[in-house]
C-alpha cells in the first residue's frame, strides 16, 4: 500500500467510525493514544500523520474513556494545523474541524464554536464537513434556527457527498428538528432519520447506524410509542456494545432510562441512568455525564427521594458551570423547579438564573411553563378566599388582553379587535364585551355610520313634472 493509499484508507475508516481498521491502515505510524507519530520524510507527510493520529487519539480516547486523551489530541492537531498552514495546504481547515471536535468531546463548547466559525476550504468535502460540525454545535447550544439555516446552506451539495457524509447531514437535521418537538418536526425528523439510516447502511457505517437507531428511539418515546422506542434503543445498545464504545453505550443506557421515565417506571429509569453515569466517570465526556445525572435526579425525585435527587441535579449543575455550558446550566435550574418542592424565594432565584441562559434557545418554551408554575404557587400563597382567586384571574386576563391588543396596534386600531380575538381564542363579541367592561384599556366605541337612503321618484311624480 502506498503512503497516499494508507492515508486515504485511514481517513475513510475514521469517517466510518471504524477505529480498529484505521489503526491497521496506519501501521507503524500509530504508536498509541496521544503518542507522537514517527517523523516522515517531508513536512507534508509529518502534517498528514499528525492529523490522522490526532483524529484517532480523540475518537479512541472518547470511546475508551482515556483520561487526558483530548488534551493530547489537541497538541497533535495544533501542530498539524501549523504545518498545513505553513505549506498553504487546504487541509489546514480539516485540522481545525478536528480541533473543534476535540474541544466539543471534552465539553468545551465555546472553544469548539470559536474554532469552527468561518472555516472555508477549496475542498468541497471539507467545506461540507465544516458546515455539519457547525450545525452540531449550534444544536448543542440551543440555536436551532441557526443550525437548520446552516444545514440548508449546504443541502444542494449533499447529494454529491460520500454516503457517510450524507448520513451525517440527514442525522444532524433530524436532531435539530426534534429539539423543538412539535408533531410536524417529529414527523420531519423521522423522515430525516430514515434517510440517514439508508445512507449509513450504504456506507457500511455501523456506528452511524447505531446512533440513528438510538435517536429513533427518542422520537418514538416523544410520540408515546414506548414499545417501538425500546426496540430501537435495545438494538442501538447492542451495536454500541459490539463496537466497544463506552460513551455511546452510556448514551444508549440513558436513552433507555428516559423511555422508562416517560412510561412512569422511575425505579428502572434511576437504575439505568445510574449505570450510564458509572460508564462516564473518569472520562472526558463531562457534558454527557451532566445530562445523565439530570435524568437520574428526575427519576429519584419522582420516587420521593428528594435529598438524593437534589444532590444529583446539583452535581450536574456544577459540571455545566465548569464547562461554561449555559444550556446545561439552564436545564439543571429548570429541573430543580420542575421536580423538587422549593420555597417561592428559592424557586424565584433559580428561575432568575435560568432566565438569561434560556433566551432565544429551545428551552425558552420550557422556561415559560416553569415560570407559570411559580406564578401559580405565588397566587396560591396569596389567596385566602375564592373572591381573592377571582380577582387574580381577572388581573391575569386583563394583562393578557392588554399585551395581545398592543401587539395588534392597540384597542382603537382598525381590525385589531378581530385579530386579537382570533389569537386569544374567543369571539369578537366576547372581546368587545371585555373591553367595554375595562375602560382603562382605552377602547372607544366607533360611532355608527348613518346611511342615507337613496330615494327614487315614483312614476306619477315623473309625469307631473
């Protein structure tokens, strides 16, 4: 095998997630995770070897829970980037993509985004990979509309890409869509996952196939089709076990825990999420560990084990703060309010923390529901009689109508009452009645227009004239 063939084979196997085959293709160039490869005859050869060994160190380090693997991989990839840049080799963009993925695997999402932003390459495949990676990070940080825009910008190029990259494209779009789980998005997500599955099977990418099956389990869970969700999650777990990929085994176990949680089987959900967390200890996958601890905390809370639940959710929050992951922090804060009986003061302080973190993210809707829960608690604490409650309800209705009317130009803007009534889900007459009984909203009755009847002269009048 020539050096060029060796590099091409290793790169292809790394794309497929076939790390053992990649090691075989590299031969004596591979000395182990984080180890510097032997010197090559040329600087270009050195850069190629550093790139491949850095990629493999990062992927294998994640799979095998090797502590410090990502830091060692960063060193190799940084050196590869510097050499490619010195040689004006377009593969410097590939080195940046892999560096970004290293930071992402170690939970440093902001640094990952900094590396992936504004990568441009003359190689269409590398340009396409950069867009997929950027969309992945945008989805991770809750910028779903940005992720879908990024994917849309390379959609036309997808058909000309290798099957494994097409699979990644459809998978990323499906993940972004299901982050906002409306029925329409879940339906579209299913179509994208099926397309990804076909592409991965065409490419012979076992890891991609397993990841899609795990994600399909998530969609069927959201649809409430639990038996089918268990089927896909079980199949994904068997494939990950076959690949000996520890962090993906943990992800599949957490998926199974989430399905049991949705079914109301909290003891089994707690058992599986605890098992998943154990698989993730002493490895670089801290963000995934945080998400698994959230699942465990929720399950324990539903079992009435509130102290232990608080402890696990707090552990997750500490991880997310350390990683500077605002979405993770917000998730932990909202979970505390949703699952544990907090005092109003503690709940308000926790909600305040979550407020800035959830703005313009896929957690905004969840934030509103959580805020409503605290609002109900405040009203309950401030209510002594049904009359008090009626007054609170009247105030809430008044604020709601004022807000909606303002959105449509105010109470006296032509057509505003009709549009606002449609948005509020009440009749036009009903809203007019409400406005007439709340003079403070400034609604003025429009004067009736007087119509002057057109009088025609009778035939007798015409004759007399």
